[in-house]
C-alpha cells in the first residue's frame, strides 16, 4: 500500500452500524494501527495537531489514548503520564467521578507526575459525547494542572462532545453520528 501524507486515514476506520446497540455507528480506530505505514502517518498527523499547543507533557486516557499519546510524546521529546481507571495507579492518586452516556466511571492521576508550570495536553482515542475527555481535563485542573488543550484521533462531531471541554480541542478525523 502506498501511504503518503495525502493518504486519507478515514479509509482505515471501518464503521460497524448498530454496535454496540441499534442506532449507534461504531468507528473502529484499530484500523489506524494495524499497518505500520498507516500507524506512522497517524502518529505524524497527531504529532502535528498536538504540537500546536506547545505542550511539556501529555496525559493519555486509559486505554487507547495510550497508543496515540506515547509515540507523539516521543516525537515531541516531552513527558507522558497516564489518566487511569480507578485503582490502576500506584502511589498518591486523586480520583474523579464523571457521568458517561450509559452510566458513570472514575479516573485517577498522580499529582507528582507533573509540575504546576508544565503545559499539559490530554489525549484520547475518540471524542464522542465528551464525558471522558472532559473528565480528564477537569481532573488535572482540579489538582492544579495547567491544561492548555485536548486532542483525539477521531471525533464524532454531531454528538457535540467538544462543547463539554473547557480547553481548545483538536481532532485528526471527524465523522458524523
């Protein structure tokens, strides 16, 4: 496959109608990291999006956010820390509860993972209703983090999730609902 910078990454994200329930389109981002050339292009494009924020550290959301944030942090030569599901991080953690489309969840961070002066960007795989990304931003802000932006590999724009996030948001791919 010939993958150039103009290659349309939308072609690598299959849609599964009515999954996980009727009326929902599931956009399978795993197609972005199955092929090494496509993943390299994905990382290149994500790096360019996130670089605009001039971050000092990325905070990746559990779990697919890790896949995108790790190589981007390496490309930018900056630190990477994790926003994990409850009870997954050792050390002193701060927990944040938040509402999801189908219930509630909790996420944690370690406050010793960043300095208050650092410019932080929160990274996730998909921005849909905005609950998870907004929670990550809010958690870091609650503990004194200087969150300057958020980024997602894919955004389902018709769900208006970005409206819940109180920092600038960048998305690599946009899909309707």
